[in-house]
C-alpha cells in the first residue's frame, strides 16, 4: 500500500492499524486450527498426555490445515493479480 500522500503521523497510524489487523487474522487462523484439530483428534481424557495416535492425528491435521491455508492464499493472490492486470485487447 502506498501511504506517501499521508504525513508521518498518519503513516505510523496506518501501519499500526494494518499490523493489528494482521495479528487478528493470524490469531483467528491459529484458533481455528487449534479448535478443529482438538475436536477431531483429542477424545481420550483419561490422561493429560496425548496418546501417540492423537499426537499423530494432531500433526496431520495441522499440516493439512496449514497447506490448505497456504493454497487458498496463493489462489487469492492469483485472482487478485488477474483482477489488477490491464484488460486484454
């Protein structure tokens, strides 16, 4: 984003707003990951430690979730680039 038309104080404010939004987005992603993987994988509450089956499930779940999120981000970037490209004659 180009904030060159803003003064230094406005630029700093906009940067803080963007950083806060990015942190909120990250926390939403992380919370979704934790909730999804916990609900899918953790079902034996007789011990405070994860069983090996649960641990492997959590690792697979997190890996799949992160790969999915990465692919969605890539696809979004591709669509955004297409939308910003000049029209073809």
